[in-house]
């Protein structure tokens, strides 16, 4: 199971991001300061780090982000985890010693999910007996010896459906969460077209398209 380390002094941000990551199937740990983060990272290896770029509260001591940033580059030279930085909108962007994705606050939690999918992939679900493997780097869907290429939209949609395995997702929510569309007009028609294309390609590698179910009046559900 891919592991994610969340570092933030804000309890609400730290809890919300960690809970979201766990719900998506990743293993998650947290730290409430850069000092505690350095202690943990000295002992454990994580696939991805989500770092809230913050200044020290007035009157408090401890490691600053600049010190943590420098320490990261020295301590994690060999492992180089995927990095996701949370930065206040309008804040000056630091010179990150380890490059990564930058997400501006406030942000929808799905922005975290998208960044993780792009960098460390989807968690493996033990119940996925079909043997489906979605490679987001090349937009390739594989099952055994068979494979098919997906468009960017198809790959993003399938990744989201797989990540929310077993959940019924309304077309309106898919438009907002997958493509960040805020006008839901025509949602059913647009999503139906992409689901139809995905089912055709699933049939090419699986011999069946029943992995994506239609729940009448409610939306779509992925079943492994």
C-alpha cells in the first residue's frame, strides 16, 4: 500500500488531508511541525510527502520551512519521494530543493487525490480479481497480455472511478471532481459519452464492460 506523510501545523488541514488520503486507500501518517517531520523521516520511508508551507507562529521556536527544505534535500537524496506542497494563494513561492506539485490554498481535496494518482498511482485493492492495471504515466490500461490506450479524459475518469470503487457517483459530481467543471449543464450527456468509450475499451482488455455499472437515476459505480 502506498504511504503518504502529511505535514501541517493546522490541525484542521492536517486531519482533513490525512482522512481523505486514508479514505482513498493510501496509508497515512502525520506531523504537526517540521521538527517532528524530520524525526519521523529519519526513521521511515514514504512514497509521497504532502508539505504545508507555513511560517512559524509568532513567539514560537522550531525549524522553519527554509531549514526543513534544506534538510529534505540532504536527507532524502537517495529515496526522493513524490512531493506535494500546499501554499497559500498569493504567497511567494519558495525555491523548493525537491521539486513537486504545488497546490494553492484553499483547495478541493480532490486536488490532492489527482496529484497522488499522477505521482504514485492508485492504491492496489486486494479485491481486484480482474487484474486491471492503469498506468497514468502512459494512459495505458492493461489486463494480463492485453492492453489499450486511453485518452487523458478517459484515464482520469477511470482512475477516479477505481479510486472510489463501490461508490455510486453522480455525473454532476464527476464533472466537478474529475474535470473541475462548475457548470453542470449537460452533465449526464457528456459523462455518458466518456463512460461509453471507457466501457468499449474495458471490453477490449477484459472481454466484458461490467466493471462500470449504471445505477439508474443515481450515476455510475466501478466494481473490481
